[in-house]
């Protein structure tokens, strides 16, 4: 079983996908975290964010892994826990450049497909319904207004003790949306067979409920 959830930055995809995966007892795959981890690797090793060759070599040397604990899903690069580090502003500002690199996408998409071949998955990202899992049984495209998304990211960051001003977050989100939707390879776009879900005026439980209903209807 493959459930694909795509949408722009901070549209609530990961929060919802995680909860839906929990309810269904499926593996949750956060593909954004994988591109963030690749960006973190470049930054740590002082590699240019446009250097596809060096970044893919680093990714092969230090593979990305997810580890599920009772309370959260941790992201590892090699043996380093990068769960917090990949959420900082420097990573958010540069991830679109790294994720636009063809070789990096090629490698990470292969890993995403392997995970989906070995498990029932709820996978979220930008190109899951269009490129990674075009045969997914359920495809959802999740949106919300930029203001609402910045507000959500602000609250999320506060909980993680990251204090980025709200207007900076709005700017970052709008810029990232633009770059993600206008890149040459696998741009962010709704798959023709995806169901559009606008979450602007919905709370988390309402969205989870709606997604579970959509899944039931489409199985
Ligand atoms: O989902 P999140 O906002 O953490 O994703 C971070 C970035 O990773 C996105 O802005 C996008 O550039 C990239 N991404 C992507 N394809 C995916 C998931 C994320 O290009 N499937």
C-alpha cells in the first residue's frame, strides 16, 4: 500500500502523514527530511550547495536512516542524529538548491522507492504522486495559505526552541514554494489524479480525519 501526500512547505503534510501512518501501522517516510539531510551534509563538509558530485558521494558514505522512538521519528546521517539540525534556517534556505540537483534526486528517489517496495508507506514530499510513486493507491495534495503555514512553522519552531521571526518564515516559505514549483526536475505540482485538500481552516485532528476518509474511499 502506498499513500502519497504532496504539497508546499509547511502545509501540514508531515504532521498529518505521521499520524495517519501511526493509525494504519504503516511506515512514515519524510522525503523532505532526506533533502534536508543532504543539505546538512554539504554544509557540515563545506561543500558547495550546487556540487552534485560531492553531495552524492557524501550521501553514499553517510546514508540517511529513520529511527522510530516511542515519541518521535529521528533522522540519522551515518551515525549522527540530525533530527534538530536539519530544521534550522540555514538548511531551510538552501535545501531548494540541493533538491534541484538531478544526481541527488536520482539517488534519494531510488531510496524512497526501495522503502515503498519493502513496506506499506505513507510518504510525503513534493513529487511523490507525480514521480516517486506514480502508482500510489491514494494521492493527496495538501495546501494552506502562506500566512497560515508561516504561523504553523513558527509554533513548531518555538516548540523546538528555534526562534525565527514570523515575517522571515513567511518570506522563506514563499521563496521556497517558488523555487520548488519552478525547478526543471520534478517540480512541485498536483498529480492529475491527486485529491486537493486545503487545510487552512482545519485543525490537525480534522485533517487526519479527512485523510483517513479519503483513504477508505479510495482503497
Ligand atoms: O517537506 P520539507 O519542507 O521539509 O522539504 C524541504 C525541501 O526539500 C523542499 O522545500 C524541497 O526543496 C525539497 N523536497 C523535494 N522533494 C521532495 C521533498 C522535499 O524537492 N519529495
